[in-house]
């Protein structure tokens, strides 16, 4: 999970752990995400779009290339924030409902 707001990250991690997920992270930056995932096999990922002014799109690009499913977490309700390639990608608006989050990541296991 890539999320730069510590309390949000902890809350999301707790929700995911309670749903039976093994959480890698959270990490607050693109650089730390790439370092953390080196050598790991991931079922999927949650990516906050805005990481203190840095966008998570390079991570999304890597996951798309590798066939790893991901979901953007965002406060942005406009698709124009997203590069064309990711405008149709799954995303959840913050604050994320626990049930919606659990259902969304359950789909990672099916892909």
C-alpha cells in the first residue's frame, strides 16, 4: 500500500488485515514503494494518487506492465487528474468505506 498520510495508512492497513490480507507497507513515496516491492510477489496494490505533491503514476505504470492489479485511492473526483492510460483504472474515493475496500481487494485474489 502506498499512502503518505500516516493515520489514513494505519486505518487502511487495519481494515485490510481484518479482512485477511497481508499488507506490505504502507510506504509514503514512489521511491520507497519501488524499494519495498523489490523482489516481492504482490496480489495487488492500493495507490494513493497524491503523495505530498508526487503522483503515484510511475508505480501504476510498473504494475500495469507486470499485470499486477491496483486501485487508486483519491480525493480527486475528476478524471483529468489521471493520465489518459489510467482514466478507466479502478479507484476509490477517500474516505474509503471499509466494506467497499474489502470487496475491492477481494477481486485481487480472483485475477
